[in-house]
């Protein structure tokens, strides 16, 4: 994703809000909004935002799992299933 093709000043956002919503919703490409020549906001459609959040959540889970492995926090799969079966019986 290259922000260089979707950079607009905040004045453009103010005067073209409906057009921007339509464009971003259709293209699913985020838009970088600048103020006084400095990047200030990224505007993106909800579906893309949700996908990004889901991807980040998965990456966090992977990082947590990797840390558990590195720190030796492991259990045999047989023990896990035995505990689950025991909970079902109770």
C-alpha cells in the first residue's frame, strides 16, 4: 500500500467528505490526510480496519505462543485432552 497516491490536505477532507467516503469504500485503499504539510490521519473503510485488527490480534497470539515456547510453558497434548475430558464429566 503506497500512501503517496492517496495523500490529501485536511481542506480536501472538509470539502469532499462524501466523495472520499465513496472512493475509499469502493477502492478499500486508505487515504493519508495532512495538516500544514504534516501527516496527521489515515482514513480507511471499516472492513479494511476490521481485517487489520483481526490480523493484529492473530499476530499477538502468535507472539504470545512463541514466548510461551521460549519460556518452556508447554503441556503435552494428552494432558490437555485429559483435563478437558475430566471437565466434561464434572
